[in-house]
């Protein structure tokens, strides 16, 4: 795989960092999740994105545990750390220390607000980062409050994916310079950058109306979601006139009898008309009408239904692991070196501590001493099973 041979240490955290690590693992990197000891009240971090990773359990608050991580970093290519500014420095594990010991290390700092600025040490979640980026102000329907689309945009797109891009970019540059570097991955900046189109399109009239009344934010009747007679939904994205014409035909209407497509004054009225027509047939019936057209009309599939849709089945867009759990296949698909995601169960906390320490040059005597000092945790696999 494309990232085969790359050694990654991912300090256990919530949503964004685990996705970043899973992306790297899916494309071939050897990712080790550095967990807190399981006896810790906050060790159950609920990482559901641990595919392809192994786990080592360390107590970083003990000097011996921090020393283990320093030693691991001396043999690693990438460190992903998700803590607020200053936490790693207090542990003696800041980039100044680790990059001095391993100048090739790529030290990725994935946080909500970034390493500097007024909020650098403040707590926050996806909705807060989305709000500060300016993007949340654009999301929502007419006469409603701004609405955050679950925690996808800042946490995962602006956070996990942007951080993975930064890591791969830094790895590419290191191949030329031989030197690592620090990545300051702020979710506020990541989601803002992801949304560059919003800023770049300000002068073209796309956002001249209040929120929820524009072309792409649920204002237009031809870029909207409509309920069907069976309580399901159809998504309509017929922006271009040639696609809009096919939408109108599929709805059984005559284009000559309707207002101009771009007449904003008539959009609310047209929405009601479209809604009443979509409510007369089931989702399956609308699919039979629109599937063979370029009307840009598609069914809104549930997570359960997406994997069984014909198009997704033909592309093997979803995969099943050894436990029968279904999840999306890694994307994008590379022709020569595609991702081959692990189908094994996720690791238990500390399951691979001894194996990993041995791989990184620790002796069995050192490992036994670290265990007696309560700096590491060794898992008995049979006890877990």
C-alpha cells in the first residue's frame, strides 16, 4: 500500500485524531494507538475508528511512561497528538524535545483552535470550531437558527482529513529534505479552508439573500429535499437548465407553464408545488422515474440502505469486517496501490504493549520493570476473550 513502512504513533483521543490515524492505517501505515491505562477513569475514550491499529498502554503522567513515549518517537515517522496547547510540553514531550531526538519526526498537533491565539487553551467541540470559522453562519433554513450538520465538518473534514493531508504532504517533503516538522492542524482553520468556496464566491451573487434563501442553502426549489408518500425522501439538485428541464418533465409539469427557473420571487411557491407532487409517490416510484435521467434526483438513503444500493454494491463502496459490521471503503481508490483495510476487530487497550515495545528495541527486562513501576499495561488477551 502507498504508506507501507510508515510508523505512526497516535495519542488516544476523540473523533478527529482517530479518523486521521485510521486513514493512514487504511493506506498501509503501521499505526499504534497510545492509550491511557485502562484503570484510568478516562481511558474508555470510545474509539470506534481503530481499524488496522494496535494499542500500547502508557501512563504518561509517570516519568517512566513519558520516557517510553520519547523512546518510541525516536523510532517513529509520525506522532499525532490531540491535546490542548501546553499539555505535551508539561509532560516533557513537546516538539522541541522530540524533534531534537528525532529530526525526521513529523509532529502533528490536531486541536480545535490551534497552537496560538486567544482560544488556544480553551475547550471546545465541533460546533464551536464551526461557529468561529464563519461557516456555521451559512448553514440552516430560512427563519431558523444556524444548524450544525452533526459533527462532520470541523471534527472530521476540517480536523481529521486535513491533518492526514498535512501528514502526507510533510512525508512527501521529508523525502527531499530528510527533515521532519510540526503540523499545526486547527479545526477552525481546517473547516474554513475546506469552505473556501464560500469566501471566493461572495461577489458572484450566490449568497446575496439571507440564510436559507439562496441557490445552494435550501432557498431554491430545484436544490432541495422532498418527502415522498412513504415517509422517505428524494434529493433534488437540478441547477443547470438542461437538468432542470428533465426534473420538470419527470414531475409531469410543462416548463412553459412555469415561472423562470431563476425567478427568486416564485421560489417559495414552486417549492410548495414540487413538495405536493413528490408527496404523491413512493421513493421507489420516483427512483423508477428519475434513475435513467440527468435530472439530478436521487433517493436519500439511510445508513443501512446505502450499502445495499445497486450503484454502491457494484463499486464495493462498503465493506464488512470479521464481526459483520459494515462501514465505508477507504477513499479515494488508487489504481496500483489501493487501501486494503483491516477486517480484524479493534484492539483492546494495551493489547500489543509488549509486542510493540519489543519491536522498538525494549528488552523483556525493561518491559518487566516498566510494568512493576505501573508505567505500562500488559493485556492478557485470553482474559479479554
